[in-house]
C-alpha cells in the first residue's frame, strides 16, 4: 500500500515540479471519493485537504464568526470565492503540504480554479486532476436498490445484499422500506447538481492543458479502483 517515491514515476520525472504531488480530486456522488482520498493519502504520504471539513471546523471553533457564512453553508450554497481561496492558500502553505496534497471540494467555481492554478503555477507546481466519474444508471440502480428496516435500521440491497425473504427484515420480520434519500428523483437531482457545478471546472482544467486522470468509478471495489488510479497517474 505504501508506495515509495520511485513508484510514483509521474511525479519524479524530468520536471522537478512534479516532485510535488499536487492532486485535485473530483468525485460524483456514489463514486467513493472519500475512500479513494484516504487510500491516496496513505500511498502518496501527503495530507488530504477537504475544504468542507475545514469550513465546518472553522465554524465549530468560532474562528470564522461571520454568521453569513454559517447561514450560507447551512443552505448548502457556496461560500464566497474570496474566503475559500484565502483559506486554501493558507492551508497549502503549511509545512505538511510542502511535498504535496490531495485537494478535495475545491475548486468549485471557475474563479477558484483560475486562482488555484495561477497560485500553484507561481510556485512551479503542476496539479494533476483526478476525476472519479460514475455511470448514472449504475449508481441509480445501486442506490435505488437499497432497502431499510424501519424497526431496527438494518440496510439491505435487493441486488448486492438481499434479505433472506424478499422485502422482509432478517432480524425482526418487519417489512422493508425505501428511504426518501434513495428515491430515484433525489439521486438524479444530486447527480445533476454535481454535473452542473463540476463540468465547467473540469473543462477549465482540460482546456488549460492540465494532466487529467478520468476514471469510471461506478463498479470496481475500492482497492481495484485505487490500483487503476495509480496506474493511470503513472501513464498520464
Ligand atoms: Zn429489522
């Protein structure tokens, strides 16, 4: 699991800038982005920097007292670019990120993407963009197959983890239900929202000639997906 620096040839090639393992990670809902971020962190030995976690942490610790920001986050809307840009620059300037990082949840807008690229380029760092994309139909089939027992909370899946008797909880015989979150309309809505927000940012990275690793994350188990990503990074 723990890869030596030599294993990640793409980062130690002729250009010294690739020595810094700068990764910008994107992942559709259902792509297992959190798991992949964790695995990459372990094999590349760089920190996982999630802007979502950072913002939540700041709000908890009260270091960002602007109630506006709290309200914005609660609404699930975007925190102003200026605030996030500054926060990320500060974080990337910390010692543990000097050898690289996995950036997650940022950039979310074109303004943020331009800001990040410019800032990294100014330091001779060329980021690699990893996109974990999913096949909508596969994800919808998987998520809409989920069933839950309303009494004990046990989760099932009609295809991958069915109960012994169809539609009935193994533990207490209660009739299983589909949770509101798992309805096709809700899932489609989340995937569409992700697509709308992410597509222009990915286009920006593509058009500006950045290294892109795009991988289908619909089906493979996490370890297989991780190996694929590493291989693609090496041959990118
Ligand atoms: Zn039950």
